[in-house]
C-alpha cells in the first residue's frame, strides 16, 4: 500500500517591466509591475482552492511577492530557497533579447538548434539550472510527504527543474511551451522517486492560442 503522492505546484511570477520590454532578467531583483500584481492576485484566488500546505519561493522579489499573495490568503509563512532563483545571465542582465542575439549569433543558433548554451561567460547553462532546481524540488518533496507545496519560481527554472526530476535531456525541454507569467505546472512525487508531470502552464485567465 503506497501513501498519497506529494504534489508540487511550480508557479511562475507575475509580469515585470523587463518581461514587457523583452530584457534578460536573470537574477536581477526586478519587481512586479501593476499587471503582474493583478495576475498574482487572480492566480492566488484559484490556487487557494487547493489544499495548500506549504509555500516555498525563490528569494527574488518578483517570485517572492507573487508567492506572498497566496500565502496571505491562507495564513501560511513563505520559506525561501536560493536554488529556486532564475538562471544567472551574468553581464547580459538588463540587455534586450534582440541585442544579445545580435551580439552573440552562436547563442541564437544554439536556441534554434535545440542546444544548451552558457548565458554570458559569467552565467549558467540551462542544464546547470536544472541540476540546482531539481535538487531543491527533490528536497522539498522529501520534506513534505503527501502534502501540496506551492513553489514560487521562474520560467526557465521551472522548465529545467521539471526536466531534471523527470530525467529528460535538454532537447526534450525545448518541446515545452514557455511558461506564462503567473502560470503554474503541477508535478507529483512519491518517496521511491516516481515523478509525474500532471499539468503544464495552467493560467487563471483564458489566453488566445
């Protein structure tokens, strides 16, 4: 007889001005804009209907404030884990996507061909992000058997953390749609290491395809 599955709800932060302007955010501590604050409230209203037991978040403000909107509804504390932060992009922080692609055509080509690439000499690769986020997710699951945990996180971090616990290679991750602001993905886990992807990129409001 096996016990109930642990459920992790990986929740991307709301919109920021960097998102709108298509700038590399990385680990820059960019706040939510007004739209993002509204998105967080809408999504929190739905997520609060789950039997949420625990809330854990990246310490970056955009994820932490998003997580706090849910935690306040449920009178829960928010723990933080540095391993949940977005990919480090080093000297690319704050640069427009288009400028980075123009200056680094090898990066743009790698994205087109489904290959991993280090984000600036000082930054991380996507697979490195997956290793640290995946380690955090396993630890969170192990510490909360049978519970539902909402994890406030970031787009690429969610993609790569999900891939890591599921055992996917990098090309497989490129088949997933990008996470919407305040979208969430649900994983379940059992102590024996059996992880499943239940939903991907759910949102509070219907979006055009």
